[in-house]
């Protein structure tokens, strides 16, 4: 096998969903947008359905196509971007539930698909998606009379528990929804961890299912290792890779492995990341190229067949920190040409 091997542990995803579900007294959905944060939405959703999840969320209607095929007609598939122009057929044919974000979307939905299920997304301060306080005040009565499946909003700073934005958005959400009979939802992964005030009737975790921060107790879900293509001796003073960016200061052994920025190994990790052979760290040296990485394996006792980038030694968030990004981006950029092995139910 010439490509990196990405191992996805569905039992860990299920364990994370259960652990997040156990932290609340309400229902727990599963966010599987962006192909299940890069890990395979259909596989993830099927495993979570078996575990008891009945509500799923995607970003856009198109993402629901493989999901509906995998899940069959029953589970609810909700769409964060709501009912956009051109979505009507998909929403109808796949029985999707759009989270309507504006009066325009509300009008479009009621005209195009009268009687078709929908939810409402409210903006409580993030200024990204959803109706604002005044807009909502104007249409709330009319919308609520059509029995929305959900009224939801999204927190901007829930990964920072002490951020004043959290109680501010909570207060706005309550102002906009107290007293309604429709089910309510405010919390994603971070919001679940903020405590019961934020839980309402349904939570919508994404990253926590996939083993990422801020869910510190998450079970790791992915492992990623790369095959070694060749190993060479490099004399003191010789250079390695594009731009000659690394120079040997001792007689060295350099392994070239099959993986690069085309596989989601960010170029900013050049001369920075660490791969592992068992528990022995092996520094990535020189530049990350499109398909190849060069690794200093001088200190290994034997010549390695494979080197590990994500695993028990180093998780998604460790790597994200080195790349100055977040676990969400590491996961969703994982490449399409990996040999993907999905374990579990
Ligand atoms: C992505 C998203 C979620 C899931 O967020 P996580 O931080 O991954 O748990 C929930 N709700 C909305 C509106 C989202 O966009």
C-alpha cells in the first residue's frame, strides 16, 4: 500500500456520543456535516443510529443525499443552512428538515412546501445564521402556529467556559423563546459542557463525537500512519528537501514517507511536526511536499516500515496546536486518497 492509512474507530464515536448524552437530561442529536468532520458521514450516522441517535444535522441539503441513503426514511435530517433557493426538491424528496434562517426562507418554505416540517434558527449574537430578535418578533406567532420541529441558536464562544458571551447568548435565547411549546436547542459540544442551563430539549454535538476539544474526556477516534518509501544516510552538511530548508548537523538517517499537503498535512508543519515509531518521536525535517514527508529516524534502533502521525502518542488537537489551527480543521482536511479503514459497528 502506497498511501497513508487512516483508521476510524466507530465504537469510539459511539462511546463519545453516549458520554455526551449522559451529561444531559435531554435528547442528543449528532452533527455529521462536512462528511462527518471528514470521517465518513454515512458510517458515523449508521453507527450512531444503532446506538439510539434519531436526529442528525448537516450544513447544506446536498450533504443529506448519502446520509438518507444510509439511514433510510425514518431519522430526522436537519439542515443548518435552511431552505435555500434550489433546495426545494431535495428537501421534499429526501424529507429534510430545514432550519429556516430568515423571513425570506420562511416565506420560500411556506410557499414551496406548505405543511412540510421545518425548524427555526435564531441569531442570539453570533451574527452568522438565524433570525434576529426583531425579525423573529415579527414572524414568531405565524411560524410557531405551524409547529416547528425545533427552535435553535448557536453559541459563538462555548469553548471558553468563562466567556461573558455565553450567558449573554443564553439570556437572548431565553428572551426569544421562553414560553413557546416547540422544542429548543442551544448547545453544541462546548455548550453541553457549560452545564444544564444550556441544554434545553436537544443538544447538537459534532467535534466531541470525533474525539476533539473542547470535550477533554473524548475517546480518540482516528489513527493515521504512513508507509516508508525509502530510508537514506545523510552526511553532516547535506541538505534535505525543497528549499534546502534542513541541513544535517550529524550523520543522519532520513526516512521518506508517503503523505503530504495533498493529504491534509499542513505545510506549516514543515520542520515542526513529530511522527512516532512506537513511542519514539521522530522529527519531521525539511518542507512538507505535496506527496512526501522526510523524517529524521537517526535515533531509531531499526529501520521503520511505517511512522505514525495521529495515534495514542499524539492526538488531533496536539497536531492542530503545532499547525496553529483547531482539531476541526485537521479532521476535515484529512485526505481523500488515504487507505481508510473503519472499525466498529
Ligand atoms: C457545527 C455546528 C454544531 C456542532 O458544533 P461542535 O462544536 O462541532 O460540537 C452545532 N450547531 C451548529 C449550528 C453548527 O454549525
